[in-house]
């Protein structure tokens, strides 16, 4: 039986861009929490370490750079450690892997998804961060194939999210600890949790007939808001009217209008009307009034996405946009189905569809795309964060500058003037 858990991020993290431009994979919002927290619950083991790129925007416990937890007096070098690729979904394969005797490496479709090894074998690799996968490969453990689900592309994070919420909250018993007005309509209250410090005003509706609802502390749900489960709303988020459902909404968001089947990383705004569906939204994004995503083609065909230097068929009939951190859209912005909007981009083409793909730090004016000036982006980021009493710290600024340089060639190849 394993005595500790290690999570790692493999080399396929760029395939989840733009969501992973500034966040390591374990910190991505998914289900009722994030990928790291889900694995801690699923494995029911103490977290020894997270081997990944540093998490600059999310408060991921155990992120790379933190010293591994020392062994307790009862632990020895022979103790077994469960090592998990954070992009993998817990499932029946985990129990099957436990029946394999001795140290082993588990793969799915040729991708390393897990390993079981002793603390003594693991010790030289702790703290390796981005180099951990290479360390794991170098151990030359016996390889066993398993049938696991792996989040390989950002649209899978969206498509599988509602199911993950239901799974995460399956055993939760609804309880109202916060302030819920007597004139709030509660459908299936046994599946509704309102944490202490949250407030739901008169005229709001919480409908958990299709799945559970969880409102974290300091959440505000104003009048004329319909929340449809499965839905998880993070600490300090405000729902300001409209229909919000089947979504995970991270901390500190401001949401109004219509939001369906989406994943919001946190600290993002959509304070006005407009439809955002089957979409992933990065941290500190701001969607202007009437910003709307298309998530269905007129012919009901599957939606293709331009990503990772190629065009892929998502296999999904419904798919909105994948929006990177710090993106700003002006009033009336229209995003086509399967749009990829790079981190730090600003869009002002109200009434016209944006391109299906915009590299990081693009400036779209409705007719053409140019490079967004980095210093102006940083000034805007400081202003946006300051409105929430937060600061752009030196490490975050350095990460943004590094991303700007790393994506310069992509902007040139996309014929964006520099």
C-alpha cells in the first residue's frame, strides 16, 4: 500500500495552452476543485511533492520549489510512493495498477501516467521540477499499459468537467451555513451547499435537479440569478444576474449574463450580458459587455481547433473558446467556435468575429492583428489586479516577460507586425 503521493507535470503541458501558459497542470481548475486537490482526495494519501513548473498565478500547495516533506519516524526507504501525472483522471485503472507487485511504470497510449516506487528510488528525483519526467524515465522501471483518461487538450477539460463535479460532490450532503433569503427558490436542497459567509439574495434560484451546487464562502448570488447544477462557485465570486450552470468558477470572479458548461480559473470578469458556453477562461481575463462565444456550428458538425501548430478535430459538436490569462475583450466581441485566444491578448473588434486563433499578446482591432506592446499590457495588468487589492509581483512579471519572448516567433509566423 502506498504511503505518500507525488504529482508531476509531463512534457505535454504546452498542448493545454493557453491555460497552462502561466499555470502548471496540477493547478488547473477542474470538477469541484483543481487537478491536484482531486488527486489528493482520490489517492487518500499525504502529498509529498508536486514536480512541475512553478505556479505563478494559482495558490497550489506543494508546487515545485517547495522542499519535500521529510519522512516521519515510521517511514523507511522501502515505503511505497504513488507517482501520478496530474493530467490523468482518477478511475478504475488506479485499483488495477495496485495489483502489480513491486516498482512499476504505467503508461497509456505511450504516455507516462503513473508509477509506484520506493522512497529510496524516488529520493534523487525530488525537487527536479520540470526534469522529473526524465528522471522517472531513467529509472527503467517495468512498464505496464493501463486504460486511463488523460486530459490531452484543453477542450477535454471543458467537456469532462460537469461529470467531474458530480463525481466530486457525489457524497456531499447539502447544507446551508450561509445567508439564504426566505424568497430564494431551492430545487433539490439536499444537493445544495452554501458555505458560511456566502449570501444568496431574494429572487435567486438554485436548481440542483441536474447536479449538485456548491457555493464557497464569501460568494454573493444577487437577485435574478439562476444557478443550475452541477456547478461549483469559488471563494469570493459574485454572480450578478443571469443563468449560470454546469460550470466550475474559480475564486474572485464577477459573472453575469449566460454562462454554460465552462471552466473559469479565477479572478476573471464578465459583469454584463452575453453568452459564454463550453469555454475555458484564464485568470484575470475581462470579457466586455455582450462578448459572446459561438459553441455550435450551423451544420451541427464537429468543431476543429487550430492549436499546437496544426488543426485538430475536437470531436465535439459543442465547443466555445479557450481564453488565456489576462485577455481583455471589448464591447460586442464575437468569438467563433473553437477559438484559441492567447494569453495577454486584447480584442476590440466589436460586431466582427475574431480570428479562430490569436497568438499570445495579440491586439485585434476588428480588421487586423498586431503585437500588443508588453509594457502597456503590464500596466493594464497592474491596474486590473489593483482593483482587487492584489499586486503583480516580480515573479509574475518575469513570467509574463518570458512568455512574451517565447511567443514572439509564433506572432511573426501568424503575420502579426512586430
